């Protein structure tokens, strides 16, 4: 952190150089971050917001990948077991679109204080465990619905869907 001419080499060589708006031009040009106010709490707020963004981004990644994995499993399994296509391509696209609308609330989601205290790293193992648990669970519910349509409503082809269910 610096605001004078003699600080510019340090600002250039540092990982993140910080200067203030009232610093000399060479110090501002060498810095990565220029504080518009002489208050270091701005940096704390930035780090907190970055951690909040990372936590919500991980929620989005986990939900969307597990949803897509579960949908692929559902369609593949049902296509093998059922003599008709369980979901048409337009139904899959509409389902994905509706799911994405639901995920638009994630940027505004609350993040626990424990998650904001320390920086988190991207954990591929945690992501895999979530996907391989929630994906098949989602797929099981889809297959349950397909079985319900097959045995209860006697739906044998999506094109011949009963009128009272549309």
C-alpha cells in the first residue's frame, strides 16, 4: 500500500497493490486497487462480498450440474425401459428453462457467517459427491413419475397424453 513516488516499485511488484485516490499519479498507475475513500473497511467489504459471491456460485454449479446429470440419467433409463420417449425435446428445454428461472434467486441468497469467515477453495470432490447423490435422487423421482404415468394413467405414448392431464 502506498501513495507516493517511492511506493510505486513496491506497488508494481506486489501481488495486489493498493493506493488512494489522492495519491500521486505514478502510485495510482502502479496500483491494482485505488481506494476512493481513506478507509480500509472497503477492502473488508470487498473480501466479504467476494466470499458471498463464491458461495452462491458454488450453489448454482452444484444445483445445475446435479439437475443436468439427473435428467440425462432419467431420460436414458426411461428410454431403455419404456417403449416410448418419456419426454420430448421441447419438454426437456422447457424444464431446463423453468429450472434456470428458479436459480435466478441464488445471487440474493443468504450465506452463513461461517462461510464468510475464511476463504473457500473449489472442491471438486465435494462437487462430485453432491452430483452423484442429488443427480440419482432427482432421477429416481423422475422415474417414479414415469412409472406413475405408465401404470396409473396408462400413458403409452407422449403424443397420446390424456386430455384431462393437459
